[in-house]
């Protein structure tokens, strides 16, 4: 039985929402928590979930456990797969400036992404991925939470980074003051869902000045005095609070924030010079890539970093200056600089970089507006964390419209849920985990219906 037929048979036996969303009634995802911050704010409110007594697993899987950290790059707006990582030179359409060349057997646009082209031996591209939703907000949340946001638990499901944060909590060491989940240039991404606020993304927009409000104009001595006085006033209400754990959370938040005040490691990790920024393209995306590397190298407890780069919704004049060529240059400089530097310092070996958009773009000739519209076929990009680079997994038809060869063991299109399982496996997290602490009492699957083996890691990324 073909992999897709087997998958559809399993879905029929164990029903859950998997149909392409454009075949379903339209719903929008209501954000359960959406906490935005440019500095030390309540998006980093500590508080523990008692995990030990609420978790079950299939007990039948072995994780790869090859990555200590993950950098997840969301290309918001959905890039054209056939103009980027599944290049198809449409005669009379694709600009000659793309300068296609074959590198490691892969057709590559050397004119638009020369730095990444020079690093292809470190990169694996999944070309057999297909989206189930063609609505931006829905698709973006889908790839961040690894499931349909409009399903029963969709609006309380945590970001993949929040799952990593709760799973890696026990590995934090004394003195590590950074949050486990850091979100750069991601002010509106998926949050911690029903998890406690400690596992929410700590949202920062990188600047040369670093994080705001980690010093006070009156000086550290005066700050310490005020902080001590605050404890004298508040401790009877916030420590073992008669008003419950929500009030106690504020005390934990104060302590976490205080750990980042007047701390030289914060400045070293989040500040950078104009010269440093230039090496990554002197852009907000490049700055995020730079800060991501610095934060991970600081070893202050951060394990999952999400970076968002927008601007890929190219319905009009896609090949004109300021549209696709500009965005590809931003991506090439930022991500190319990040991979090159991490390769040089050895950190790429234990950090997996994952990149994708929410879906792809129409193929072949451009639309009447000179652009490309929403389309389900897409790609996923992997580097580091034990991934064997220099190759593509799966292939598409000559015009890129659909999968020709899935290229992996399940013999079907790759789904966002499979990308989620791949990340968990790389991090040593059992993707078949089910938590029994969700507010609806249904059981929250890290990967939906994973106990029925509907989804799983793309093990071919590791060469097997």
C-alpha cells in the first residue's frame, strides 16, 4: 500500500482534522495568550507544571538526540518554492539573474543566494512537503504548534518552543538566567498555549542597544535598595500567598527579571556593534541571526530560538527590486552568515536550524499581477544538529506543482506534524508523549495521534 493511501486509511480509523483547510468551514484561531515584549516583561512569568504525574508515552520509539538547541526560522508570508529551494527555471519567466547552477546535484540560484549556495554541503532540503491550509494566519500557527489551529485543542496548543522549554526545564543549571524559549522579531507568533507562562516565548526585537530596562538611571546600588524594599512590602502577599499561585508567579517573575538586571552576560549576548551587524547584512533579520548565535554561545539556558522574517507574500511584481530579490538577499546574508559562523566555531554540530514558510506559491507562469498566489506545495530547510547536508529529500514534478517522489520512509507528503516530530526527536524528546493536564481533559499529544503512528520524524535527514 502506498504511504499516502496508508495514511488516509489510518486517519479514517482514528479521525482528527487533517483535510486541507479550504475544504472545511472557515474558522480563525483565537489566541489564548499573546504576550509581546521588547524587554523584560510578563511574557517570561515563571511557574512550574508538575510534569511527572501527567505524562504517558508509547514507549516504543527511540529519539535521535543529536541537537542540544534548535533555531526555528519562520518565513512568514510563504516564499515561492520554485524560485528558491526547489528551483524550477520556467522558460521566459524566471529571470536570468538567478544564474542557476548545479551544486551537489541540486539546481541552485547562485545569483540570488550565493552564500547559502556555498554552504550547501551543510544543508538538507525537504521538497516533498505539502501544506493543508492556504490562509496565512492559520498556516503560520499550524507550523508553530504542529497541528490544525482550528481543531479542538488548537487554540490552547503551545508553540513547539514551549514544549521544548517544559521538557528541558530539568536540564537548566543554577545561574542560567535566560529563558529557555527566545523569540526574535516574532511579536505575534504562537505562544505557550495552556502551559504556564514560564514556558512562553521571551520576545525581543534585537538592536545594538540590547534589551531595554536591564539597568536603571539611578544606578545599581539604588536599584538593589528599592528591590529589597519591595520584598519587605510584598513578601507577605507574594511568598506563600494567601491569594494563590497566580500572585506567587509575580514574585517568581520579579526574581527572574532581577537576574537579568545589571548582568554583563545579558549585554554580551544581546548587544552588538554595527560591524558585527554588517557581517550579517545590517538588517533586522541578520541582527536576529547574530543575536541567536550569541545567546546560544552564552550557555545561559536558552534551547529554542524562533526567528521570523516576513515579506514573502508576493502576489504582485515578484521579481521586481524590493520584492523577492531583496528578501532573498536578506535571507542569504543573515542565514548564510549564521551557518558559516556556527560551522566555524563548532556550534552547528549541536544546533539544528529548521526553516519553512506556511505554504508555497503557484508554479510556472506568473499571474496577471506579475506575482504568485497561495499554493500547497512547499519546502523545509534543515542544517546542523547531525543533519547530513548536501542533498534534497524528495522531488517534485518538472514544474514543482506536486510531489513526484516523497523520498522518505512513509512514502507520502511531509506534513507540519512530521516537522514537529523531527524537531522533538533531534532534541531527545519523545514525540509520542501525551500530557494529561490540558484544561479540557482530552489529553494533549505533543504530535497529534502519534500513538497511532500517523506522523513521525524524517529520519532520512540523518542518513537513514
